[in-house]
C-alpha cells in the first residue's frame, strides 16, 4: 500500500526529536508548521513509537553525533523491517543529515528522507514523493527561499526569527559552513513582516538568529548591516515588543551595533560575544581572526556605552595543543 500523508480522511500523527542549537529549535518549529498546517497532522509524545511520521532533527557538534543518530534510528528501522510500521515515514534532517547525505541511506536503508536544513520549507513536497515509494536525499546547495509556512512556536510569548542562514567563516573546530551552507540574509522587510505577525499573535519578545549575525546584509545588494536591521526593526515593531539576538562574531562586530543596543529602546542590553579562547596563538589555530587585546577592546567599548549591559559568551577548553599557560590566559580574560 502507498501511505497517504495528506489525506484528511485518515488523521496522521508525527513526532520530532530535536538536538542542538537555537537554529535547530527554530527549524523544528518550521517542520511542525508544515506537518500541522499543510498536512493536517497531529503531534504525539516524543516517546510514542507509533507516529506515522518520525523526524530526527540532528546536530553534529558533539563527538560521535552520527553514531548517536544511528542508535536512535534503530528501533524505528526495526519496526519498518518487521512490517509493524511499514508505512511510517522516517526522516533525518539537520546537520547530520547534511553531513552524511546518501551514506545515511546506505547505513539505514529504512530511512525515507535525508533532508538538509535548507530544504525544511519543502517538506510537504518531499513527503508527497515518499507516498509513491521514493527515497529522497535533499542536501544540495540551494538559494534560501522565503518560508511562508507558519511555525508551531514552542512558546507563547517568545519566538525565534531567522535573519541570516549559513556561515562563510571556517573556524577550524566548526562544521557549520559545511552543513549550513553559505551566508544568505533575509530582507529586512520579510523579517519585519514575521515580527509583526508575531506581535499580532500576542508575542512580546523576538530573538533574531544567525550563526554569524554580524555578517547580516553583506551578501545583499545594496549591502545592509546588522545595525541597519536593528534600527529598522526598532522603528517599526510595536512599543511593547523587545528584541534579542545571537550570535555575534568579534571579527565583524561594529561600533554601530554597540550604539544601537545602548540607545534603542526595544533592543535588550545584552551582548552574546563568544571569545572561544584568551590566548592569541590558540585563537590563530582556531582561525578566529582576532586577538585577546582586540576582543577586550570591544568589551571596553561596550562597558563605556552600555555600562549596565550583560555580556555572555562561549569558550572552548582543551583545544588541541593548548598548554596550561594558554588555558590560564583564557581564565584571565574571563575574570
């Protein structure tokens, strides 16, 4: 029999298992939006193995991430092999999907779809192909198109809003450019439209998302900047809505962003500024493009213009080759 995932006569169910960063959480909301709004499906508990569509939204940051995905797929693959759930659609998306591609199908042939993050808006079309017995690997690079599906938000007051996809940096420890693709910015108008839709639905806080949010707009013509976006949104969103954002890159961080955060009334005084290490040699080996002193110069500017702002960041401990003295240098920066 051919499974019919879009029939209104038979109510189908789905479950999404999510791992990883805010980008993955935002993608899960969009996946759920397609499954519910476009296909009329109903969510079930994450422990329910009887769902008609099972999605693994995966992350590659942790060690042995691929093996953990294969282990998690095992019980579902066994159900399909035994014929117990032969019509179940098994989907792997996220960064492991993008990284592994067809290798996932060779390892677990019961998987129906390997879906790169850039193909999330096309899930409905992909499932229509699965209905006809096709296995789909959608991981080729593509230009991001505006996603008109309505995400199923995980919160009633706060929401994620993507502003730039991908990353053009090649930090030696990071897989993001390989699995999330090149930087592609959304237009300011489309971002505002999403924020206004959220405001009309009662949301009070948006967090703007980008792997390297300070790169926003440099791929556009004419070029825009992240500071431009903050000023534009601040001028146009309702007075009772606030803006947060992640994640900044010290190499591209600008004084205009500091000025925007310090002066705009709807932008929270919070800077997410990963430093990763406090030693210049380690930073060079990471290919980060800044130094201990240049990072601290940014912090001093923030303290001068926004003395009450909170500053948070990320750090990598035990980077290959890091000495005890270099580790102490990182501790000094934190203090």
